[in-house]
């Protein structure tokens, strides 16, 4: 199945967002870095939020399309 490049980019961002926690765990528990989860959450969210939106863009596109069609079918006042 051919995948859309937006979905692939979204998948890559999601993997990077999850990978942030792997880096956190390795740094904190294996290399004994003095880090907290609060230092890593912004990087996680910067990857996960746009990644999920891109990964599921067809769903959001169909919602916007339905909302536009509904708006065009309403009678004039």
C-alpha cells in the first residue's frame, strides 16, 4: 500500500517523540545524568502533537470537508 508523505512524516515525528523518553531513561538511569522528566516533556510534545495531526490528517480533512458542506447547505437568512 502506498503511504502518503504526510503520514510518513507524522509517523517519524511520533517515533522521535517516543524516542525522547528512551534518551531520558538512558541518561537518567544508565548514565546517571541529573535530569528530570520536565526537561524532556517539551521535546516530546513538540514531536507528538504535530506528528499525530499529520499521521491522522485524512480524518481531520474529512471533518473540515463535512463542516464546510454543512455550512453551505444552510438556508439564507
